C-alpha cells in the first residue's frame, strides 16, 4: 500500500480488529507529515513515461559550516586547522573555497585570520558563485558524494554532505520555507478577519494553504467547532480557499483537552471513511475510550460479530448490543437504555459512590415562602411522601432557619440537637416566612440508590426524547435534530447528506433527487402548515424592511426605537425634538452615520472601521470620513485616527 492509504482488511475472524499499522496510518493521516508541505517538481522525459530529474526553487540556502581547531602557535606561525562542510555544494567548489582560505592566510600570515575567513565565506563566496551579480534565477546542480570513493583532486578538508540528491533537495526546500517564515514573522501583517495589524509571530499559518490569520481569531473559531463537534467546518476562512486547517495549526491555538477532543473526532472520521464497516466498542465508549474494531463478515444471514481487543467484549456489529446470534437486533431505544444502565453501574466507581453518600449524609435545604404549603411532616419530623424536587419519604428534619436557602439571614429557629421535637410543628406553623428547612436523608444507602435511580430515569427520558426528536446520520451515527426547514439534512460532523424522514444517504451532487423518486416529501405537512402560518402572520403585520429587521436582531426588544425608526422611514423626516431624540438614542447605542448615503451603522466591537450596510462604502467611526484605498493606512502615522474606539 502507498503511504497514507489503508490496506484492505483481509480475512476478519471472530477476534479481528484494526492492526497497529492501520492505527498508525490513521494517526499519521490525522496529524499529517511535516515534510509533506514541501514537494519538488518532477520533470518528465520527452515521452512522458519516465522522470528525468527533480527540481525546486528556493530563495534561502543553509549556511556553510566552518569547523576550526587552533594550534598552540596560532597565529604567530601556524594557520588554524579547518574543515568546510556543505549539503548543497559539490567537492569541486568546496575545494576551491578551501584554497581561497589558504590564500587569505598567506596574505595575512602572523595575524588573526578567523574573522577574515568568515567575511570571505559570507561575501566573496556568493560572488564567486555568481549569486549576487545575476538578477535571474541560477541553476544549482546537486551531485551525490560517495565518502568511500572521493573525487580525485578533492581537498581533504572539503566535506560535501550530499549523499542522496532527493533527500538533500527536500531538506533545502524545507529550510527555505522555514527561513522565509522566520522573516515573515518579523513583519507586520493585517488579519482579514478582525482587520487588526499584528506582527507575524502572532499569526497562525493554516498549513494546508498559504493563508494566515491572527491567533485570537483562529482560536475562537477552532474552539467553537471543536466544542460543537463540527470539525468538518474547520476550514480556511478565506471564501475562495476553504482548505482544511492542519493539525499543527490547531495545536498552536487549542488547549490540550480541546486538542485531544479534536484528535479523537478526526481519528474516528478517518477510520469510518477509510475502513468500511469499522465499528467502535460500546463498552470502551462507556468508559471514555474509543476502540475501533473490524467485525467478521455476515455468515448465513447471522449479523456480523465483533470482538474488542482491549476489553474482550463480543457484540453485534449492527446494533452494538451483546451478540444475540439469530435473534433480531435490539431497537435503538432499547440499546440506549441498556447502555445507560451499564454506564450508571460501571462509570460510578468508589469515588463517585462516596460522593453520593456524602451528599446524602450532609443533607439539603428547602425554602418555604409566603403562600407556600409546608411539606408533609409527621410528628417525629420525618417526610411522609416523596415530593418534588428532591424530597424523599423518610428524610428527617434537622433544623429550621429564618431566610431563604440561598441566603439565611436570621437565626436558627429550631435545632434537633437543642430543641424538643414536640415544638417542631409549632415552629413550622407560626414562624414568619420565608423559612428554610434542613433535611437529612433517612438512610444513606437507600438515599444513594434513590439518587442513582433518579439519574438513570433522567438519562433514559433524555435519550428517549433525543431519539424521538432526531435522526441518526447514516455515516457517523451522530444524532441530528431539525429545528425547521426541509427534510434534506447535512451532518455537521462528517458533511454527509441524508433524508431526515427515512435516514437514507443522499447523493451530494443532487440530493433532492431522492424526494422526486424515493417516496419522501421535501417538506412535512406540519412544516408546510407552520410556514404558511408564519407567512400569514408576516403579511398581517405589514412589510418590515431589511434594516429594521437588522436592528431588531442587534438590539433586542427596543419597541420605542423601532417605532420611531419605522415612522421615519414611512413619513418625511422631522427636525423637531423627536428627531433629535432619535439621533441621540442612536449615538448612545454607538452608531455612526455613513457620510455617503446617510445610513446609520453600528461598530463591530470597538473597531472604528465601519462598512455601510446600505452602500457598502468604508468610513471611519472616529472622524466620520470615508476611507478610500488601503483601510489600515487611515489608522497609521501621526495624527491618525485610533483603530479602536476608546
């Protein structure tokens, strides 16, 4: 198999699983190869069937290395012993440079020579190679050197290090890229997202393309997509590019925990796309680990069986439940319930059980305000029945305080250790409200079991609601919920097109062909009815222009401001006190009027560069003048406007 590709799984078997080589290939595909970003151009022969040579263009070359050994009588009578090494110069040129250094010593014999040699290699060597006299690109031919068979006439002090021409060419291209990046980081650049200027050291190169943006913007974008799981949207923000963001770039802007989450999601996507049929062990997933498993092929109609190599769990590759042989697969809801029960039993270790026990023994507070009914408490101070939100039968009253549970302002009205139980009913009835009652679980073990059962029921109800209101992606099995719109869905994690009604995978080139021939409707009846009602309500309310809608979305419920705005757009503008108040309100909101068309626009954050939403012209929010040409030039130099509002 070629590097970066996956070999086809052969065989399978009951205990089959992805080998270490496959996992390593998957991880390499996720993180990428640093040297893959530099590739030489391959020149073809006239027939085009063979590669004649490889070539590349560089602007920066690695320095020559001069190694010195000073004799005891230096510099009076002996010159330093030296070796001159280079990876891109052949033995002939290096020997010529060695003889040039000998000549320099003869001219300055008896004087320090090291600095003179360094200056000669720095300035005279490029002139000898015509690197400075020519304005056109120069051709540099790499020649492989065999240390066992040196060239005749080669100076023994010359050390050509080019033993493999292709590897040397790759090293030169990589050095040129790194050196160019170092120079780029020392210069000022404009971020095309926030339109702020920073030194290049505060930028992030996205890796898969040549674009770079400031770390603040890239970090905010990456955190949002990794948190939401939509890693397929981690693309270059440049509209004309949209290349993937490399792992090295994400490693610069993401925290360790977020990077691990991205790596796990990306690895899962790679395995699911490259290895058809791969599944993940459900038991390992419940403990927070992801173990890919290659199942066996179906045999005589029986579902494929898979066995995890980490926990030895044998399960059905279709329903991911315990292997059931010829019996029908579990319903997804039933499988989710079983997984929730196992997770509740296994994930709560000794530490979690101790935590639940401490919570049960420590007790809890409930508040009783004016008009609230007292909980059902018997004469001995015990709760007689389960009550919302968390009171359980058998819980015992420990104390009664004045004030609400969040802030107990008064003294303790009754305490079990101090007062008689006979006075509890009177204190609860006659004490001024609000009061807080401290309760303790009747039995720590029983309370712990009740809390665990409650968590189990909450999780089961949540899973049931998710299953009822969502559809599973046919590629990555992520649950997708539709809030509104048609039945054509696109998974935000793997970008798979599928039908929300039947769950079938759709053709990405023509996804709506499924609704013409597949039996599913583009819009559900309920959605069509909702859209019709919404359209009717919009028509009844009258026409609302785009600018008024933008104001509503930006400033929330500002009824009076919207009424003034709509009246001004419908009627002629007035110059009275009401018009002046409207302008004052806009100025308080931080809006600035466009000098070209008069449209009011708000700032983006504190940025003084404003683009008009009506005429699309750029102007300054500080001096109210139109900006022409390069935007950043307006905010540079003496007496210029500040780029951000103070």
